C-alpha cells in the first residue's frame, strides 16, 4: 500500500476544515465533496463496529464534521420532511432482511450503517446546502467544472492507458483488461471503473450544455469561450467510449429539449418510471431481454453477447430471489447462485438485481421511491412551461441526471454519492417551495451575512 493512501484518506478531514475557513460554507462543501469523488483513492479501511471508511464516507464525514464545527446554525435550521423518512427506510432495509432471515440484529446493523454512509450522508449534505436557486447554480457549475478538470486526465489515460491511480496510489482501481477498448483505452482516472468516469463526464457535459444553451449569463470561463469548453467536455465524454453513458447523455439532452419545446413533462416522467416498468416486467417474467440482444447484435456482436450473458444471469438470480420475495436473502452472498462444488457462478452487474436478491421487493420499492420522488415532485411543482426562467432551467439537468442514474442502475452497479446528493437538493426545492416566489429567495438555511451569495469563481460568475 502506498503511503499516500492513508495521508489522502485521513488527511482529508483537516483539509476540509481548512477549506471551510477559506470559502463560504456552501462552496466549501461543494468543492470538498466533488474533489474527494474525483481524486481520493479507491481504498477502504475496515474498523470493527464502524462504517467502512472509503472515499464516499471520507467526503461525507469531512463535510458534516466541518458543518458541525463551523456552520452549526445550518444544522439547527434543518427541518425533517416526509422524503427523509423514505430514504431512511431504504437505508434500514438491510436490517429487515437480516432479521427475516434469522441473521440477527447485529448483522442487520452492520449492513445498515454502510447504507447510511453511502446514501443518507450525501443526501443530507444535499438537503443542507443545495436547496435554493443560488445553490443549484453552484451545483450545476460544480458538475461542469469538475468534468472540465477531469478532461485532461481522461485524455492522458485514453492514450497512455489507465495508470494514474497506479502511479499515485500504487495499484489499479479495477481490472485493467476492462479498460481496453476498440480505440485506445477507457479511462478510470481516480474512480472505481471506467463506467463511473463515463457517467461523471456525461453528467458534466449535460450540465455544460444547459449552461451554454439555456443560461446565457456567462460567456467566458478562465478567458476561454464557454462554448469551447463545453465542446471539450462533450467530446471527452464521447471519447471515454462508455456506450451506456453516451446514450444517456444524448437521451438526457433530447428529453430536456422535447419537454421544453412541447411544454410537456411526460418524456422525463417516463424516463424516471422506466426502471420501475422494466424491473416489474423482468420479475414477472414478461420480458427476458431477447429484443435488446437482437438490437445490440446490429451494433456489436461483442456487446450483444455481453448483454445476453447478463440477461441469463439475471434470470437465474430472479428465480433465486423469488424464493424469498418480500425481504430477500440478506447478505453474505446468500442471494447468489452456487454450483454443486460450492463455487459462486453468478454475475451481478446490475444494482437492481443485487437489491432484489438481498432486500427483496421491499428493497426494490423503497429504492424506486428514493430515485423517482424528486423527479416526479419537481415536475409537479415546476412543469416545463416554467422552465424558461433561468433559475428553474438550471435545476432541470440535475433532475434529469437523477432519472438517468436510476436507468443506469438497470445495467450497472455503480454507487455514486453525487446523484443522491442531487436528489437531496431537488427534494429540498420541492419541499420548501409553495408555488409563489420562494425560488428567488434565500432559504432559511442560507440566512445570515456569512452565507450571502458570492460568485463561484471571480472570473466565471
């Protein structure tokens, strides 16, 4: 293990405390969280009785600790909402699974505490810091600028092969063979997998496109035309050669454009509900994925074979999960498939099938509520006819990214804390607004001279 790993992982706490002394709290939280996600190592420390200490927990712990020490009034102003209970219930589903399988309360608590750090902690940060107009603007710019910063690292690895994590932290974050693509390499930079980098760059590209096409308040960034920098991020996202992320980027921008032009939110609502329909059909045996295999075969035989292999595995795992449909099998690999020799022969690429196997229908329903509630709630409160207002327009790509991430969970197991943080921000917007002009006001959590709006970057905004 490289000596830089513990320095980065445990030195991040004092770094964020220092950051809170240099920037307004909201900006410090944004920079701290995004920087951790982009650059901290993909390593985990295990401590008995405590949550797994990984980059997600390091980022969340650092921000929440700094908030408690240097921005305590924000915690005092926090008000619980119904959606918070939905998310807490999702985080407690491992406890229900363990108890129903006779694994004991301690086993359930051990799994639930990791759910709380993976899901609820980032969500709470989104609720605390990013629930009003100025905060949404910062968050959108943070996604775009983060992707812009990542672009040269992506190009370096696309040419030289994914080596940055190995050079800095002494090991590859994932299996190196999975980075080889038809043209060059798929970058991983400092993330867990190339698929995660692809989604990160696609999200930044979507944010940049909306800032360029819809916002119009900023023309140059660091002396460069915004249009040029957006093109750089979009081209980089495509060059990462993550087929799913590219498709979601194109679909996201098309859906946003359609909703705005037609002044009709149904396309985005359908995207948010698509995973619910797809999973329901799979579990009921009404859809096996054969049509998708035929579709992919026209594009790439390799992708068609990969998708068919996934579909066959999912069929076996669904059959196993249906033996305990309500609360699932719990942890310890009990939901997986084993041969006569006791060897694990199952592959779980998709997050939804992992949830179904471990937590059953209870887990699937609660996770679906977590991911769809912010999208549906936003569309009800702010239909497309209101999107001409820049303040609302800036929230649209963030809402879309939550829906697209839910779709990505149909095929990948990439737990990114950024999307649940965004869900927390959108949930706050929906809960705090009343249909009047509160969008244009600073919420109670932003009150006080220290939290008054300031530019994200002096030469940007």
